């Protein structure tokens, strides 16, 4: 399993879930997140800014990846499809504003597929099952949500400004 954007909140959870399910996980992230991702179970972590990123990922999985979870939406679609194994699946979970070219030839010659995933489309049953999985993850592994800061509710406006400006490494928690 390749988790693109493993340093983020969704990506780090995906690394822990995939590793916990027994998958060999390769992820990309900035260097400051590499040790954390290894602690969560990633077998290999590659700097997402490496100029030879695609080559490094090919070396990490010479037969290609069965699953690529794109949690950042920043990578090139042609490269991503080129990294898939025969029958592999790319799960797009970010990058709604992007309009990349679809590498049709690479998809059908690999019997590969691209699927989208948006949590907001999940049914109540799906959400309940996911919540059960998260509880198991939180009690059975080293994964913990990353908390960037804790603020009193009276500073909610500041919290919104910080969220909108981007760059947070973790979640903001508001308390009464």
C-alpha cells in the first residue's frame, strides 16, 4: 500500500490502519514526519519533494502498488497510475479542484482503476462501522490524533483563522 501524504492527519491514520491490517506500507511525507510514520508501521518513507520521487517509489515496490491512497491530491495522476501493480487501485481522497489528464492507456493496460472517496458520502451504517474501526485503532496501536494546539472556546475565532491559513500539523481542540 502506498499512502501519499502520510504526514497529514488522514494519511497518518491510513498508514496505521494499513500496517495494522498486515499490509506493507510505503508513504511519502516531509522529512520531519518520517520517524513518526515508521513508528506507525510504514516500512519505507520517502521525502515527497525528492526530485526522483517516482523512481524511489518504484524501487520500494518493484511490482507496483496494489493500492495507492492519495490523501494529499498533489501528485501527478500519470505517475500515480504508473506506480500501480496489475489490477491496482488508486483511491483519490483529495484534490477536488484539480483537473489532471486521465492516463487511460496506463489504466487499461494494467487493469487498474481509480475510485474516489469522500467521507461525506458515507451512509450512517458505513460511518458506524468506521467509528468502530477507529476505536479499535486507537486502543490497539500507537496511532493517536496529532494535536497542534488546545484553545479555550472563547478563542474560536482565532482557531478558525489558523485553520483557514493552513500549515497546521495536527488538529485544533477547543474546550469550554
